C-alpha cells in the first residue's frame, strides 16, 4: 500500500509541476536557503527528511536546511528565544500548537493571511477552517497545523481478552480502566496494566482530563489560571487514582517500548504513534485504539501536535518559506505525514482524495478513532506573557508528583495555583 501511494504522489507532483509551469529541472541561479527547526525527532525525523527531499526535487530554486531537531516542543521554543540573542533564527519552525501565542507576543511569527490570500485563500488551498483556527491569535493566522492529534487509548486486545474482558464492551470510565488494568497485571508474566503518558508534551494530557469534564486550564486570553475548578481537581484526583491502582513509574518513551513488546495492556496518549504501533504489533498481538474515556456532555478533548510558523527575514526568504510551509501542510506533505506518524492531517485535499489518504484511512480503522473525535475538539491552551515555558514546567512538576504518589491532588492544587497565577500578566487588557 505504501509503495503504491508513493508512486501516486510522484505522478501527482509531476502533473502539478507540468500544469503550473513550475520547473522540475535544476536552474542555474543559486537557490534560496530556508532553514527549518522542528521538535520531537522520535515522531518526525523521517517524515521531515522525506518532505524536504521531495520539496527540493520539485523546487530546485529553494534549498531546505533541516537543523538539528529539538528534543521536545519546549526545548524548540527555548532554542528560538536564544536565537533572538545570537541572531541565529531559522526561517521556519514547527512548534507546539500551544506555543504560537508565545511567539506572536515576541513578534517572532509572521501573519500568514497575506501569503494564503495571494494563493486564493486558506479554503482554496484545502485547509478546514477549524484547523486554520488552531493557529489563530486575535484576528490573524500565525501558524498552520502540520500534525494534529487528539488523546486516545492504545489497547493490546490479546491482554484485554486474557484478563476476561469483552473488548467490544471496553470500559468508558477511568475507574473501569483501573479495574481492567489490575486484572491484566495479574496475568502470567505480570504485564503492566495501564500507563497514562502524563509527561508527554508539557501539560497536554492533564488538559485532556480537565477539558473532558468541561473545565479549562486558563482563560481565553491566557491571563487567568482556571485549573483550580471542580474539573481541574477531578483531573488531579484521576491521576492520583492511576498511581493508587498500580500504574508503573515509567516515562512516555518507556511506555511505548513496553506496549510494543506486548508487556503493557493499555496506554493513554497521543495519536502520534498509532501508525508505528500498528506496524510493530502486526503478527504479534491484536492492536486497537479506543476513544478518550469519561467525556461528559459538553466536554472536549484538546488538539495537540505541531504547527508551522514563518519567522521574520527578507522578503525573498519569507516567500520561499511560505512555499515550503504550503507544501508540508498541503496534500502531498500531509499524506506523507499521516502515513509516517498517525497524526491527523490538516488538509482536506489529502483526506478526501482516494489516491492520497481516503483509501488509506478506509484500510486503517485504528487511525479513525482520533478523526471521529474532531467533532468535540478544543485548542491546546496557551499562557500569555513571558513566563509561558516556566508555567508549563511548574505544572508538569506538580502533575508528576501526583502521578507518582509523592503528593495528593488536594495538596497539589493550591500549590500549583499559588505558583502559576503570579507569573501571568497583571494587565490582561494589553495582551492578545
């Protein structure tokens, strides 16, 4: 299937080049170099290299220079902030969807509306409005989603059945999942029952718990902490229940390895790894994905993942950077991204074309779990002002303390609020 789609991509790319008159042979002029920074190489290195290679084959007038990737989204933004001082910024950066406001606040992200309008507008380019709005700050679009995820459950169906559970009646509450996890952990070989990837992507999965019960971490303008609500406390109490039910003390990377090896029954995490997990499970155990549990009426799940921003430079470089962003988030780039990772594409032309992803999704139902949750998706919340990264670290430390049993939800909540609120801007009227 993959080789057939790759062949179709090549044919489509060549046809587009011929129809539009874009040169597909090298030109004599020196190419414009566009440097690109991205994060989370475990998820994106292979696809970023593939997209860059294909883009340069179609655009010999532009050279893509991939920088050494950042370990995670937070480290990526820290590199950008250091780059301001050293005058060594990339031309394009792929950042967490929750970090666009932080960059816009510092004038490090260009509004993309003008670029898109010159090419017929976002809709003409294939971008769904809900996807475009994930990169919005106030009136303008400053980022285009490259890889979008929602939180889901990874399930080893063989372990679930061995524990005596009916896979078609899978638990719909976290309490039911804890009970099932206990049964799995008692199986021969002592596999671990369940792991919640609380440490992946800052506070994203804690936000998923809070959003699912109708709460928010922060006000819409990013200036008022709102996690000290009934929903916020419930989120911490749920994390505490995971520890009390015997959740192993792993990190997100270790939980992936354990699940791939068939030694972990259920994992709560991002859709980013679904394609890889399905391949590694093939022929070894039956693999399924399940929707996020315990979503109340009116509750939501956050859209995670990464988005592309263009940093200020010369007009020539900015236009070249737009061509690359448009390609990476366009039909061909998004088809490659979805197949390499399991994240959801943001471009409807890729999703609806039977030569690209339409047939692919029909043949991979494990990827549709996340797509079906788009009907109640919410943005990845972000913090206003200069302390956004520090706030993420503070909250992550408190979440870790609860998830590993070093403190309780009732003790962590007031401590987290007391640390976070003073770091937010006091004059919210001046903040977008």
